[in-house]
C-alpha cells in the first residue's frame, strides 16, 4: 500500500496542476498549442491518480463520511456533477457550424466567390492535390464524396493560404 501512496499522490497532484492551469486558460479562451487536448486527455490521468490515492488512503477517506462539513462538500460536489450532466439546456445552434454546413453544400463556384478566387484556379489547386472536380457547379460535399475525402479536407485546400 505504501508503494501505491508513493506514486498515486504525486500522479494526482501533478495532473491536478496541469488541469488547473489548462482549465483556467480555457476559461479565459486562451487555447493555444495543445491546451484543449492536454486538458481532456490528462483528466483520465487525474481520475486514475485520485482513484488510486483514495484506494491507498481508504481508511482515512471513509472517516470523512462521519464529518458533516466533509459530507456537505462531497454532497455538493455530487449535486453539481449531476446538475451539470443532466440539467436540460436549451440547444442553441452554433453559427459557425451553420456557416460551415452552408459552405459544404454550396457549389464550387459559390465557394470560389467567398474565397475571392476564380473557380478554375481552385479546380487547379484541388487537382494538384489529386482531387477530381468534374464541373464547377459541384458542391463541396459532392466533390468530397466523389474523391473519398472529407469536406474539411477540400475546404482546407481551397482556403489554404500560402506561407509568407
């Protein structure tokens, strides 16, 4: 048990520090680099570290259930968790997703106008990446399906800006 304590507590502490910092940065909409994926994936390490920490300190942990302040804090934590998971929330559509869906279902000609390029230029750019476009009236979705690609791949090529 003491060997588990020797690494469970540092694991929980180390991952807590990372998640606290990345969570605060995410709160302030600072999501540069790998902040989002690190925050999401290391939550698993924190969960494992805390579970092992509780297991290694089981006797001390169960003693908290006889103390009213501890019960209040733990109960509040459970209540907030349940509310955050199960409370009904009005789903508002994301304007960015609506724009993306509209662009994906638009013709290459229309998207060319948005990209401020000629259809022929975009077709050449796509063809240089091995993507076949039969006619400029095809939608981005049709081009993607015809080439066994995702719409985001096609749009990534169209809107890719050359490095300056």
